């Protein structure tokens, strides 16, 4: 699998951040990437997220999961109402995403895991036609 390529788009008109990850994704690399997003002047903690990991191989130990949970708790303390849709393809991606979802229960956010972009966009309440050229 190729090295990691992570990109994001902040769509202020939709209150949405779209992340796309391809390659080998460690949770440390994801934390570094998340820091980049939150430092973007267009970013808001209240924005919904679509996180596409269909083309990523996730490498994470149980210790990594705890480190991520601590990072999340420290950096996203403020109460917020946001939805995070994680789009997966493989059982490994679903398992890691589910573990992160369970560890992230302390946060004021809703995390759901999807196998299609269509179902994720529908859950977020965004018109799929408007986003089709962006995903």
C-alpha cells in the first residue's frame, strides 16, 4: 500500500469538513492531520465531518486508541452538536472506527459508520447532488 495521503476540504456553506485518507494511516498521523484541520481559519468545532477511509489501511494498537481518545478529549472539550460520518470499506476499518466511536462517547458528537457515501450524506441531511462533485 502506498504512503499516506490525507486531504481535507472545509465547506463553510454546508458547515462541513470532508476528509479523505489513502494509504497507511496510523492514529499518530491522524492526530497530526487533525491538528492541521483545527488550525485552519475556516474550521469550526461545530462543523459536521465526513471522514473517508475506504482506501486507507489503519494501523492502531489499543494504546494508540487510548492516545487518540485523550487527544480528542483535550482538544474538543467545548460542548458541540456535530455529526461525524465515517465511510469504510473493509472489516478492519469498521472495527477500528467502532472502537474509536466507543472511546469517544465522552464527546458531544454523534459518530456513525457507513459503507456508502450516499447513506452518510443522507444521514447528515445534505443534498447528495450538491456534494457529488466534491466527494
